């Protein structure tokens, strides 16, 4: 069974540009989560999808971040326009709808905003 | 918001030694999880704890869910070089919550 995959693995952009991160969850997992780890800080929750619906987006930092999950399969996280403080590692995780809440993480996208 | 205080921040140990790290919180968590992150990878679940007082082992790893539900520890016995990585504690605080709260991590280095 394939794990959670994320693309790209690394992204370097300039302040003001737009970046779109993609996450493909484990097949059959209805729950999809985005987390972020900024340098020196803990991994922080951004939002949670159940299928195509946003269940909890309380961790989204501001309206420069837009997450979508059309069709309830893969998800994208767009940052527009990117700021220096957006640099960090963005993790995606997924879990089964009836599981014991175990969240399986992808390898992350390392974003650097210059 | 919820916070988990994880210590130590980093550790250098000799191969074969035992390791202990812990997490504390000012608020109650109803599930405690321990993850390990290897370089270039995402966190991988090592142990999950669901009941206060629960002691669970996974090979050389042992973790406990504190009685007060505000702390947890992870022990690694007889460390080996592949134990190197960052260990994170994490937890779910509310009933039905899917939002994981993480500690800042313990970076473990093992000297052969």
C-alpha cells in the first residue's frame, strides 16, 4: 500500500510569489490533514478535511493560505502571496474514517521563501 | 492554545545506552502518541497510548501515559545507530478531536 505522498519535496520562491503544494493521501483515507513546522518551532495543525469538506481550519494562519480537496481525493495548499515567515516544512497526513485516529504522515514539502 | 513541553531538546549518547525523554502539559490529553522523524521523511508513529497509566512497549521502546493525563515518557533501551532522529510527543486533547498537538521534539544522536 502506497503511503502519503507530497509534491514537490522542496520549493524555493521569492517573497510575493505563489506556491501550490500537493498531497495524495493513502487510498481510502477520508481524513486529510495539513500541518506545518516553522524553523525551531513545533509541528502545528493547519486544517482537516473529511472527504471534500473542511472539517476544521482553525490552524490556518491567514487568508493567504487556501486549501482545497476537490473530489475528496488529493489536496492542494496554495500560498499567495508568499511571505518570508511562511518558510518551513509542510506536512500532509491522512487517516481512515473509522480508524483509531492514527495519522500517517507524508515526507513533507520544504518551502523556502526568499 | 494547547502546548506540550518536551525535554530534553537534544541528546548525545553512546551506542548501547538507554535513553529517556518526556513531555508535560498544563492541560489534559486523552491520547498520547510518540513519533520519530528521520531526515527527509515525515513523522512515523512509534507508540500510541489511550488510557491514563497505560504502559506500552514496541520492541526496545517503552512509553507510558501519565496518571494525571498531563504527561508521558518514552524510553529506548540499548540504543543503536539507527535510533538517530527526532522524536516527537503528540496528543489529542478533546473528545473527538482530530487536531494533533506536538512537542518541539528531541533530537537524538547515537555515537557508535
